[in-house]
């Protein structure tokens, strides 16, 4: 049995999809027979999570352990996490690091190299060209000093899509690359949550045609594009209403609201803040369309959720999900306001086409993007780099290594691309 340690800077809901995927990955690995532990900090923006510190918490399929931040900032420095890793990182066969540009990840990969423990890095889209250019001078210094040496020495870099893998070629990293996407827990979508739960909290939206944006309020999410796009939609369909559901952990919402004010449609937009649990699934049930106008994503978990809920989706090329377009399970456009508007209007004008797209989206996600499938793929990778016999039988679609072929393309570890 492979023993895996997952390290993620924080799992507070404030940090969006990265938090959710770390938890769901740990659960899926545990349910697949891996001994999975997850360590993280108590970071919750400027606050701290109300959780037990430095004690294992049994979650059934896996364990989780929180460490206090030594300084309350986004770097998430933690002396106690450092001490624990120094003493225990060698207890694991593989360490899986999720994210970049934070202290827990930096100290974890340094100690893995020191102790000779193989590690996998999942940058979560943080090496995408757009992401690297945002606050570029700070990132370039940190990347060259800290992250690049770690990436060059990692056993595997987990890329979430072929497009993300293509996007990092200019970095000239030599480590093997595995394409393994984010996933969803199918059980969460098998029985839709009643939309009424959402309307009880947002009564004024009852009867509206809701278009849903589900994600962080952040510059890379393309809200500056969505504002003029939705303005065009709202002029043609006055009953439409845009729901922006997500946390604002960098105080970007005032800027985002200004985009909609400038576009003349602010009164038709509701910022709900972050929706979790039943309320999040209820807004998916209440919505007619889903939109993701992002400039850059590794592989959006919220897009998977929108598609798993059976919503017709308009997403940009920045979402790195061409497979959805190829399967006619989403409309993919460039990060351009007019193209986004045109795609949304087309779906609103053609309800049967939109319904068929939503049905195909749901089937695509259930068939290829569940955590159970992705965990099986990762277990093969863990066993290959740790030389521990996997607890799952090998599938015909898996191979022992990934390398670039003669054309510079990455050969996938499985059919999940």
C-alpha cells in the first residue's frame, strides 16, 4: 500500500477550488486503498480557521492535520509545520504538493529533496503565462530562486490539461509531466438540490433567468469581459440576471462592481459572496446558463461542477478545456466580450440546443472526470515513482512513464486528457 502525504497551503473555502480539490483528492485516494494524510495551515485570509491545531483529525478515508501560521499573511509561514515535516516527511512513500508560491510548499519540497522522498507538484495553473505575468517581477524572483529548482527535481509535474502542459514549455523544465485533471465527486451531483433553497435567501431573483458565474472574484477570472458581454445579453433579454457566486479574498469586488456600472447593467447583477454546501448546489439548480470568462485557469473545478449539474456552459480558451468543445458539451470562445455575449445569446435563443449541450456536459464529466477515475491514475504514478506495488490493478490505458514524443507532444498517462 502506498502511503501519501498531501501538502496544501490552506483548505479554507476562501481559497476556492484548490481547497476543495485537496480534500476530495485525499478522500478519493483513501477510498481507493491508499493511506492518505493531508497537512495544511489554519489560514483563512486575515483570519484563522477554528480548527484543532497539531492533532490528527480522522475523516474516515483520510486524516488531516492543521498547523498554525506563525505570521498572518498569504505566504503562510508556519514553524510548527516545518518542525513536523522535518520529523515525519520520511514516513511517507510519496508527497503530493498542491499549489506554488507559498511557504508550506517551499519547505515541503526542500525537505523531500533532503530526505530523498519522491514528490509530485501540482501547480494548479500558477505557471500559466497569464498567471506568471501577473505581479511578474515578484513571481520571477521567487520562481527562479525557489520554485524552478524544485520543479526541475520533482519526480512528476502534474498538469491539469494538455493546454497547461503546452503553456509551460517556455520554462524548459526537465521533469516528467503527467496530465491528470481535477475531478468531481459524482455522488454530489446524482440528486439535484432544490432551487428553492437558493430562492429562500435571494427572493428577489425568483422568476429571473439566471446566468451563473461560480468562482473567485479575481482579475484573472475575466469579469472585465463579462460586464460588457452581459450588458449585451441583458439588453436583448431583460429578464436575465447574473449571479456572481464566489469569495473576494483580495478586495477586488469594488473594481468588479465598477465594471458592471460602466456597462450599465449593475442592477441586474448580484454578488452573493461564497456559496457552500446545499446553497451552492441550489444555485446550480436555479441557473439556466453557466459562464466562465477566465483569462487563465489550470483546469477549473467550478467549470466541472457547472457541467456536472447539466448546465449549458460558455467558457473561454483560457479555461484549458478543449475536450468540452470537441464533445459539444460546452461553447468555447476567446477571452473576448463580444464572443462571450454572442455565445450566451445563442444559447438563450435556442433552448433545445442548450438542453442537449447540458446533457452532453453531464455525461462527459461523469464518464471521464470523477475523482475515483483520477485517483486510480495517480496511484499508478505514485507506485511508479516510489517503487511500491499499487493497490489497484493496472489498466490497459496506463503507461509507466510520460515523455515528449518526436513532435513535442506529451504522451498521457491515461485516456483522461
